[in-house]
């Protein structure tokens, strides 16, 4: 038996390595015309096919009262009504842009009131109002009514205010937890969730509490482990929106990191496990992916620092997050979020001169444009010392939307052949082993010694169930027996034996029951929810595994159960 396992392990090892690694594709970055003014902490959008940037600070850490748009291969300089360094930027349904607040003085000091509007048709700015409180690192979201919710601040008080869509900003309510650069996630019932992991005083929040525009804060167990990335500049709020407003679907995809082992919380985030969180109304789940999010790049020694929110290309059903390593390479992680599990691809460039950590926009062609930003000096405990006194003017185009499919497919063929050969060998060995097995051999081995070492299997089982109900780890499609054991301070054999002896089922069957119940609960709470949405948000990695588990537990297919319970 041991010899057989060794041979099978060696045969399957390449498959395991391949499954755990994200496909790596090299791309050629195109150097475009430099900005007229070097800048960092600016806002960036794409309007009418024109990449456009607003404000920020320039050389010597001085706020700049300028903006630029890219047209006919050149950057065109514009004069703004006010400077906005780390200011608010909201693209309105009218096509205009709402800009406000930002640092009041050089060196990133203070906060400011002024608000203006940019018209991309005429390339003009109009100052017209002030915020209800001075703000920097604020976020905004336009509601269906045309009003705009604003919240977030930096080294100052925070609260929620509302722009009436005409001239006036008015306070709405206080918040129990203040944020810097929060996500504002709209819901189908007209509410707004406020989500983030940084306080106005640059402290990790690591909270499972989510503020709401209307109602008390919402508790989300999944946030005890997974927290949104933090960002050093505000971003347009709907970058990560992947839903369809016309169908009442308000879904967001957010890149998150594992903070469960950070006690006390700190900013040493290099090497932390990452994932993608789906947020639909008040339902939070982890998106199943074909492989873990890669934390290193071209070589294992090249740690990737991801620093952008997910930028959704809703036409192509692809999301992108941007990162860099200390050698100057740029990385773009692509997630095809409409597939299950979602395929990941890591694009990378050769080291780029003065690329640093720029602002990113999605062009109308589906490519990414990198603009300005700052260079870094050194790694400092997982963080980078940014040079705000010498911002960059460099601009690069990353051709992720026009990639060469033929080259990728050709490169994949050797692996496909290898996988087929290894799979055939593995299947042959399994068949040989089955012939030699006796009736007394079982598929799952018992471990009575392990469960005896716990002294009280019932108490351990209560702890397991309490963890499942309070933190909902089963919503993580990558959940493993080791993960559960680590959380409970024991080992996988003890957990497995406890579940087997107390409930008479395997770990996978145990997790499957929770996932099925969660799917049933979602379909009860949201009668219009499709079955496919329910299983994707319940921790299952494939449709077939969901259907098998559902029928084994309920005795009927999901569609039949849904029809019976409508």
C-alpha cells in the first residue's frame, strides 16, 4: 500500500504544482507621452475615450491645481478651480465628474472644503459648493435618485453627508467606525454599505462591522478573516461594480487579504493570502478561483505588492488588480469572474523605468493605462517608503485587453498533453490497486487514538459547530481540514476523527451540509435568485459538486426544491 501511494504521489505531483500556480503571461508595456506635470495622489478616470487625471501633488509635495486629459497621443493641461490632493472623485450619470476636498496645505497636511464639477465635453471646471466638513481620503457614490453619499476622512472627524444633486451638502448621520478611503457599496433596496480596513488615523480596523447609510451596522462573520486592501489614494467608487443596475443587481468584487493571524493588527501585509470577495446586497462570499492568488512573481523571491482596487471590465467580464515588485516589474492579475471557478491569469512586464506605483485606468479598448505615481526607496517591514517629494510623470499602456490568444493556447498544449498522460497513468494505477483491495479495506480510515486525545469529543464538536455558525468558514471555497484545525488549536486528524465519530460523516460531507443550508437560506431570502448564484455564493467550487451535495442532503434537485419552496 505504501509503495502504491508513493508512486501515485510522484505521478500526481506535477498536477498539484500546476493547480496551485497561476498562469504567467509576459506582456510588452508601451511607453506613452509623459504627463505635463509629475504628480501623485491624483484621481484618474476614463471619460469619452480620454484618460483624465485630476489634482494630486507635484514636485516638493505641493498640491497642484491642474488636470490633464490624453488625446491624439498627447497630454493636454487644464486649470482646475481648486487643488484636490487625495480628493474626492465621483463620475456622475450625467457624464460629469464631482471633485472635492483634499489636503489643504503642502506635505499632505490638513483637509479642505471646496467642491467643483468637471465637464468632459467642454474640458471646463466650475466651482460651486463646499462639503459639510473638511475631508481628505473621502469616497462618494451616486444613488439612483441622483443624490451623492459622501464619507471618509484623514486625521479628522468622519460622518456621512449627502449632496442633493444641485448645490448643497448636508450632514446625514454619525458613524460608529470612521474610515479612510472606504468602499461605498450600493444595494438593491437603496441602502449603502460602508466597508474598509483603515481608520482616519492610519490604523487597521480589522472589524466585522459594516456601516450602513440606513440602519444599524451590519455584522459580517467573513470579515473576521478577510479584509479589503487599503489604498494610499482615493479611487472612483464604482470601479469594482460588476452588477447590472437595469436588473436591480448591485454586485461588487473586492480584493481582500487574510488578517485572521494579525494580532495585534499591523501593516506588514506582504505575503498575506489574498482572495476576491463578492458582495451582493448584504451577502458576502469568497469567489471560487482556479488557483490561489499569486503572491510572488517571475521568481519566488519577487514578492508582489498589490495596491489597486479591482478594476472591472464589465464588457469582457474580467477584473484586474495592479501590483509591482521591487525590481520594477508591473503585474496585472486578471480574474474572469463570470466563470466558475474563476480563472486567474498573471500578466507581467520586464522592469519599467520610473514606473513606480501609478494610478490606473481602464481604457475603452480594455487595456490598462498607468499614470504618474511615486517611486519607492526600500522595503520596510513589508511596507514601502514612498517618495512623495519626487512624483513621476511617466505613462505606460499595458495591453491586457488585446492579448495574443494564439500564443497562450500554443504554450498551454505541452501542459495539456502532460496532464493527459499523467491522468491516464494515475487511473491505471488506481484500477490495479482496486483489484488487490480486500473487502475489509475501507476508503476512510478511523482515528480513535486521535479523538481519545481530546478527552471530550462532544465538547470539541460543539466548538467546531460554534465556529461554523459564527464565522461561516465554509463560505471560503478553499477551506481545508488544516484551516479548521489551526483555528481550533488542534490537528487535522483529531478534527476528522471527531466529525466522523460524532456525526458519522466525513469532513467534506460536514462542510457540504453547511454550504447547502446556506444556499437554501439565500434562495428563501431572495426568491428571484438563480440557482447558479446561490451555489456560487455558498462556498462550492463547481456546479456538479453543489448538485451532488444538495440532492444527497435534501433528496431533490435544487430547482425542484426551489419550486417547492417558492
